[in-house]
C-alpha cells in the first residue's frame, strides 16, 4: 500500500472534507482518505495509486492543489 499527500485549496468545512473523501474513494485502488480541514492536507492511501489521477479528481471536485 502507498500513500499520496496533497495540499489542497478551498477546504473550508467538514462538508468539503466529506465531498473529497467520497469523491476520491470512488477511484480504483483508493482504500482510505483523510482530510485535515485546518491545513488543507489530503492523505490518500491505497494500492496502485495514480498521483496525477488523484490530483485531477481533487481539481474536478473544486479543491486544486496549492501552487
């Protein structure tokens, strides 16, 4: 199992965190998603994770990575 960590923008509340968790868990290989609302940190664990795919999904959900 591997872990990918992102610093995402626009995470403001628990609803945002839930949206991210549900959206990323729908992707193949994702086993667990942890979101820290205060820091914007998104940690994704799973098997065969594709970082580019995860980043694209975060952006699609409205939470792009910080530049």
